[in-house]
C-alpha cells in the first residue's frame, strides 16, 4: 500500500467520559483536519466495558485513564501518568493553602461514583488512615461536578487533565493536600489480533503529542 495514500478507513475508538471531555476534542479536531475522509466513531464507557469490547473486536483502540493495565493479548502503545487532585470553588477558604486530609474531611464533597477508578484509589488511601468521605453528591459526569464547584462552596477530587482549563481560567481552585497523592495513567491499547491500520497509527500519534 502507498503510505502517501489518503486515509479513508473508518476508526472506532473507545474512551471514558473524562478523557472524552478533556482530551479527545483536540485530538479528533486535528485528525479531522488532516484526514477528512475517515469516518470516526467514539464509544464512551467504563474501562472494563471498553476492554470487553476490544477483546471481542468491537473497537479498534481503547483510550482510558486507569491504574496501569496489562494483558498478554493487548498491545499498549501509550502510558502517561496523570495526577488526580483536590479542587474547590475559586473563592474557597482552602484555596492556596497547604492542607492535610483531616482539614477538609467534613466539607461537602461532590464526587464521581464509587466505581470510578480514581474514586476507589482515594477511598482506599483514606481507609488506610481510618478516614472516609461522605459526599453530598455522586455523579459520573465530571463536567457537571466542575459546574457545581463554580456555583457552590463544595470540593471534589478529579483528574488534573479534566480541571486544568478551569483552574487556569480562575473558575475553580487547586487545593494542596499533602498527605494524599494519587495518579492514574492515560493508556492506549489495541488487541494483538487486530491489524494496526494507518488510521490507528495516526490517532496514536496525535494522542501522544
């Protein structure tokens, strides 16, 4: 096949909600500019569901944020650490201060649901300290949580990549909680039995930039 031939095969990507909101728009925008004939399909689900779909040839690639994943039947083409951080309303009394978890434990928290991987990691770290959070709201939509933080005086715990733009624009504030440190990993996989198309290679290249 001529490597200079225009890309035109369809591409089906599986991802999670926070990456779809924070990272995918810019990647897909570049992809569309460069390769307008490629038909793109995006499926949003949990890492577990996306992995199942990949293993049954339902997806070309999966792009997830999770603890490091590995299987002998997968080919991992990217893994990048992403911190998960505490955030609050821009005018929060805690903004700009160095805190301990105990300082904010009783504050109203808006959190992702318990099955979210970074929420599980937080609960596990707190359990080791004999601490626990009782959120006032649980929802899978990170964009909704960010809007709630803008309008209220609550706190949350979200991937930095999902809140970076809002922090930079002064809409919400980053909190420095020194006794909790958690990272997840942006990862891209495809199944070893999947032929890696040039369309897949191009998405991987753009996502890794």
